[in-house]
C-alpha cells in the first residue's frame, strides 16, 4: 500500500499530526510515500514536511523507503511553472530534491499530459532524470489509454522505461476500464506493457468514507470546496453510496474497506494510494488488505452501484477524457 500526501500535509495541519500519520504508516509496513511538487498548501509544503522527517525520524530508513514525486500542475508563476516542458520538469525535480533533502527520488512522474508539449520532450526530461540518477524510475499519471499507448511508443524510441502509471480509480470513477480508440482500456494498455498501476483516490475524494451518508459535515472537503465538490453529492450518487455501505455492512466490513478491497480485486493494480487524517483512519483502511477476496456474487451485487459519478477531476485536465 501507498501513503498519499495530497491531503492533510499543508501548513493548516500541525507538523506533529503529519509526523504521527507518516510514522504510523511506516510502522505498519507502508514504505511507499507519494508526493508531488504542488502538494500542500502552499505548494511544496508536503515535500518540506517529509524532508524534515527524512532528516530526523526516518533518517535511518531512507534506503527502505520508496519516495515518489511528480510535476505537471502549477508550482510557481510564469510560463515554465506547470505542464510538461523539459525546463519545468527538471527544474521542479531539483526543487523537490532540495525540499526533501535527498539526492534522489525513487519515482518521478509526469503528473499530467501536456497537449502543447511534444511527448518526446516530456518523456525526454524523465529520461534525463533517470539517467542522471536523480530518479530511479519514471512514471506517468492520469494519461488516458490512448495517450499512454503513445507515451509507451515514444519511451521505447528514446530508450526510457515507463515503470508506473498513477490513475484515479474507485467504485464511483471507473474510467480506466473504458476502451480507448483502439478498443483497449487503460488497464489493458498498462497490463500489456507490464507497467505497475498505483491507483489513487480509492475513496472517491471522500464520498466512500461514510461521512456524507446523512449530510455534509462542516469540516469536510465538500463543505470547504476542495477536491470534493458539493455538486457531486447528488441524491442519485448518494443512493449508490448508501447501497454500497449496506453491502459492506452485510460483509462485516466498513465502506472504506470495501472500496479499497474492490480496487485491489484487479491483479493489474499494484498498490492503492491511501489518504487519511489520523493514524486510526489509516489503520482502518490498511485492514482492507486482510479482507478475503470478494466473491463473484459480492462483485455482481457491488457492480449494480459501482457507477460513474462524474467525479474525475483529472480527466479534463490531463489527456483527452
């Protein structure tokens, strides 16, 4: 499993709480920490927090940890502060390394497809990062099936191995199963290429956390207008969430555990990125890995309510969805 530091790792969260969550994850055996240059707020704050931990609590364990970071969304003003140019990606990686206080990251991702920059340039920058030793592996995030196939072809031409793809995927966001122009889904493309898949947002930005079953809490993402927009909480969507919660109850597990176990049902999924606010939430989510495999009858029942809820924030901003 992977600990995602997208949420709850900005200046609004006390460092002591961030430290407790990361150390709880590592103590539980989670060694994959997923970052990006813009995670915060402000951008860079999450990497700075992890950098503090790498210089203290985690200093003896750097070689046991898999650190991943990304560049693609806005990090600083100006024409070279986002997207997929060589200048932006390599400058961003150098900044990330300074914030983290480490000489290399294990994985460096192109965070989103850039329609205005040739893939040869974007992927060439990833190759430079790997060839220089500043990243051990290269990956892409949120590229569609068609764009991923194109990226793999370009990578092969320039001698770059794309090891990982990081897409959003959940019971309410099944876009990676949909066929592209050649009839293959993203899961098909990455499966045939032997890429690992690190699925993020398995709880659909919190919709599958049970907190919205009876209204919108004041301190929730939907109330604050962050990654979960209030308009996503339609009665139709919530009816499916309530039905999934009932199925989880019948199975003797929580709704988040059901959601995570469902994502992991596909053997092409290498890991799931978990976000949490507290160590207790994290431990509950990690327990999903110990759930018995969902039966065909369970999956058929779940499938009736595992419907697209129109919540893919990343599709329109990365590739051609």
